[in-house]
């Protein structure tokens, strides 16, 4: 999972490799544009995101036990994917610490 500066510039390339550029909203932080796998189950994606956040922002996330991901105001079920809920380039995903 890589952080990107401009989601639109990467849209076509991301679609070819099964990744999407989404904006990750986290309480107390500026939104992050990230490249994420479109077909990874949400529970696995949340784990990968948390691993990255623990490295990027250890003061905020080192003690976190997990993340809950929300799309369109609803929590993403563990087995769902960004693709299965209709999240594509430019979509906003909200993440909440557990």
C-alpha cells in the first residue's frame, strides 16, 4: 500500500494492475491518498493499512489493535473488497481505530 500525491494522475495505471487510488480519512489527520488493492478482503486491507500507519505515525497508531473501514457511511464487512462495494479511484474511505 503506497501513498500517492495525486489520485487522478494514477487512475489508468492503477486500474490495469488491480489497484485503486482512494482517499483515507482518519480522525485528527489530513486525508491521505493511497494506492490499495481493489480485490483484497477488507479485514486484510485494514491490517495492511494499520501496519503502514504504525510505521508512518507510530505515536498515533502503535497501540492500535485494528482498523474499521467505512465506505459510503457503512462499515465494510470483513470479506468485502473495495471493488465489491463499488469503491474506485477517488473514493473516500474512512478508517477508525479499534
